[in-house]
């Protein structure tokens, strides 16, 4: 833009430098496109390979982009593969008004604006970049700046003197109306207001106006400030009109006459007329109507319309509107009540009337009300007096007899507990109910039972498992409801000794207590232990849905520790989860080393009872 302004100013200076000459009607100008620098390159590492690359710089300006001319800057003896130790450093001269730069790499000396695997870096605000990789982006040059050519056309109005001495004055910097100063310049004339324009175009004063003939004329009076109808005053002014002025203006009629559409005055007399047509209208659905002699002396007749039975004519139920025939509803009636046995009952509502019966009892009852006695059952007299029994009739015709309570006497003698059907009056054994199970097909770091139903009272977990850690054995934890905080407490009793150790001897017995997380719940043999062994563990969690107390559990585990010496390892754990929440999930993992996995074939069973 600076070059364009300079070119125009030079052309204008050359033109107006000639005194008293007519300027040309058009000025032409040319602005070349900005350029982008050719970079400098320096190769580091990889010398002697004979590989040559060419580099180009794309310069970004606010109004477009420019690229280095062909051929680019060559870099010789470049390594076959760019790396952190074999690379090319590219530097260039910063360009005025540049926003940022892109660096392009080519295997040929020309760049036509589009290339693949060629963009070394983009958006560089400095003037140095490094090429140290073979993984480059594709590139397309966008919005290239083109050279600009143009012209300014001048329309000459009158004759102007292009005198350098006068041209210094130029045109006044103002938004007012301008006028010539007689010396080839334009100067401010008057303020750009209505009064200024009038004083500029006219010398008329007062109420005079400038006529089409260019002369001042008197307006002949002023127009009154009123919202009334106006009339001329005969001298070029206007006056407020009176009512009589309006009548006189539009009509010459007098008295009771009126101005007709024909422009003539007419008298509004009191003459008679004749009925030519008459209609009674629509009175449905209440009546049908008819008219006799509809032209001169009409006679009307009304007849009730027929309606369906048990309907009445009323307004809409619950809203306003035209009436129709409809059924009656409770809202159409007022609240009516009556009294029965001292009970007030509303008509249309529900009413319960209570009263003690009186009189002689009948049917299967004997005696009198209100205290009759049972004399029969289904019309049959019982065959004796029952003691600690009840009167039972096996069918409607049999004579009732005394009987004790049994299953046949009950409507529903059986019930179901944990899937077991139990009959009242008999012994019922409730067994464990398998909720879910998991047998690992491949090693797993953890095993989880989620969405445990709350339909049981207690839970039992049965485990057969081993681990793949490079140790003899490891402790496994139990996480409840995903709680990994320090909310667990346990005490364990461990024994480790030969199976033949006599009872009561202290053969490897130990006791431990701990708190926090992870919380060891049962041991498992691992890869360095006796091959083919696995722990068998049971964990009982009592009252797992109770929300009044913390949850406690008991676990018992054992496995063969050393086959050659018949050495067994056993652990009993009493633990607590310090929360009153109902248990909905259990997760088992390795507490010794979180990277140990339960091996394939490990089985976890969850029972409810």
C-alpha cells in the first residue's frame, strides 16, 4: 500500500508541476507483489551422501502470502534420513510487515505452490528453523499476492489551473457547503443548516419566499397555529374555519335538507314504506319457525323442536358457551342431604350408615340382636362341643365336626424361603441359593461380584484359587462396595506345620491384627509354591443388608504348603468393614502385589441364604 501511494503522488506531482495546463483524464499505476526471501542453509551430519534438497520460504502478510522465487536454496551432502544429529538449519532475512513464515522442502529446485511430504514447519515468527525428520506434511499455497495494476479516471468540470502555488491550499477540511474562492480553490461557505442554505441561495427575508422566477415574494400572511380546518383569508394567508364555513363550503342546503349523492339538496320527510321480505331467523335447537305473508303483513309461528329422551337444555358443563341438550351431571345440582340414623348423607355422594341391629336372629344364628349365638354352620347343627378345636365343615352339606388346625384347614399352608417350599406344621430345611459364579478362562487381576441383590439375609463366598506371582504364597484382599479407604479392620489366626502335629502343640501358630486398606481376607499359593495346589476359602458375611451396624465377616482358608513334609497352611480371619451401608458389590485381588493375577481355573461362588 505504501508503494501504491508513492506511485500516485509521484504521478500527480509530475502532472501538477506544469503551470496552467489541463490535467489528463486518467492516471495509471502499478504495484508489484511483495517477495519472500531465499533462505540460507547449513548441513549438520550426514556429509558425503550426495543428497541435495531445496528450501523455500512462504511469507505471510495480512493481505496474502508470498513464496521464495525458483530455484530455492540448495543444501548439499544431506543425510539420507534426517535425525537429531543429521539435520539442516534454515535461516532467512526478516521481511518488513511479515506476520509469520512457513518452510518448504523439495527434492527439485522448483516449487509451484503444491507439494507432498514437504512442510518442514509453519507459523514461524522468527527467522530460523531446523529440518530433522522425514515425516512432513503436505502443503498448498493459499491466497498468493498478485501484482496490482489500476487507473484513476477524472471527470473535468470547467477549467482548473493546476498551479503548484495554489494547489498548496487545496480543499478546506470541512463538512460545510463549499464555494469557489475565485482563485481555483474551494473554501467553506456556510454552515450545513437550513438557515445557512436559505441565506446561501436567497436574500429574501421575513415571510418572503424565493419564487421559481428567482425573485422574492410576500407570503401574504401567516398560517395560524391550530388543529382546526383552515380556509384562505383572500390575501395568501389562512384562517381557522367555523362549522358554518364547512356547511357553506360543501352545500347550499338549508333547514332539514341534506346534500344527496347527486349533488342536489333533498328534504328528509316522514313518508311510509312496504315490507318486501321477512325472516324469523334460526332458533334451533329449541324452536322451528315459519313465516306467513312474508311480504306485507308477516305472521310468525314457533314450534318446539324434538329432542332425545332424558336430556335437558343447559349451558356447557364446567365452562361458558351456548346451551345444548345434554345429560344432567352432579355439578348441575345443588348440595342436597338427608339424615339416616343420625348420619348426614349428601345426595349423589357416598354415605355409610351404621346402626346396631335389633330383633330376633335367624339363619345360622339364634337368640336376639345385638348378641346372637351361632347355632348352625351352613344350616347344619354341629355334632358336639369343641374344646381347643374349631368347627369344620368339609362341604356345604356335611354336618360340622370338631377338628384341630392342619394344612387342610388353611387356605395357603405353604410358603417359599430362598427358593425352598416349606409347608406349615412341618420341618423345612433352607439351603444356600447360588446367586452367581465366575470360573476364570484366563488369568485375571481382580474378580468382582456387582449388583448383589438385597433379597437375602446373609452372604457366603466359596473360593478355589491360586496366583501367578513368583513367590510361595500371597495374601488376597476383599474390597466392599468399591471402598478403597482405610475403613477395614481384621484379626487373623494362622497355623503352618505338618499335618501330623499333635493337637494343643504350638506348631507354627501365629496371630495378627491390622487396619487399613488393602485388607487381607484369605491367602493363595503362587508360582513358587507346591505345583497344583490352590486355596479353598469360605467367607461368611452376616446381615449384609443391615444399615444399623458395621459389617463383619469370617473367613477360613487352607492349602498344602509343602508336599514332601505334609506341611499345611491355614488362616482364619475375623474382619470388619466400618460402614453401615448395605453391601452391593465385592471385589477380590492380590494384597501382597497388585500385579499378581488369579490363574486360569480359579473359581469364585457367591451364595445367599
